[in-house]
């Protein structure tokens, strides 16, 4: 459902996390995907894997804290010659990291809440500011998603069963549960959706 001329910037950490799964889904749906990571080996691994599946992807290393890396990434994206690029920023610490901190008694939930709340507010602000330019801004808010990073939690059967009972759908989420939503948001079907923080967590955020 994606525009075949679509270019996507994905920050990914390993090939078994949400970012990689989103990149694969968008490429499968017809997008040309530009993959980025702070480590060149991650970029190479992801690009080689997806190109081996016959998908249209390129990649470049980028540390968003370095101006020269950001400029190279933008140049890479523009070199694809796309008319309507979509930019996806996969921002660091997920809920699985918080659950692990709680399990280990580190007490970092306050800082997590502040940083995540700021990100949700930024989505709303950017959506308003960029709407006159016909640029949409939406935020994916994953709940507990089963990845290699959260494996330390799912290896504990009692904790995994507790999480399943906590979630309304009675299962732990998968990266694919996020990928389909992002593909929809990047498609023409979502052309009138902006400023939304969409929770993918197996339950209502109001519960």
C-alpha cells in the first residue's frame, strides 16, 4: 500500500527489533527504504538481509548527535530522488527496558515518564507546525514487544504469564504488530491522519 517512490529513514539497533521489521514490511509494500544505524555493521547486516530477499533498500551509518552524519543521511535520502519521503525515528528506550529496570529495582520510571511525555507532546506540536506544508506527524507507542532486547523478561515464565494477564489480548506483542500500522500511516490511506500518538500494547491506554 506504500507509494513506490517512498523513502524511509529507519534507526535500528539489531535485525531482530521493531525498526528492522518495519523496514522489511515497508519494502515489501513497495517502498524504497533507507536504513540507518549508529553502527556500520548493523547497517550492512540489515541491508544485506533485505536485499537478499529481493527488497529495495540502501543504508548509511548515522549518529544523530553528529552534524556530518545527519548531513550524509539526508544526502543519501535525497539521492533516491523521492517526491514524498517518510522519516521514521526509532527512539531508544522501550517499555521493556523500564520493566527490566523495575525488576532489577533501579527506580528509573520517573525519568522514563518525563522523556516519553515530551516525545508525545513533540508529535502534537510538529503536527500543527508542519500541517500547512502537508507534512503529517504521527507517533508509534509500542507496549511490551517481544524482541531480543526483552528476552530477559520473557525467559521468566511467571513474569511472561503476568504480562499476558495484564494485557487485554492475552499475549505479548510482536514487532509485526507495529510494522503493519507504520505501513498504513505511510500510505495514502492515512493521508488525513496527523498528530496522533497510537498505542500498540494489546489493551486500551485508558485502562
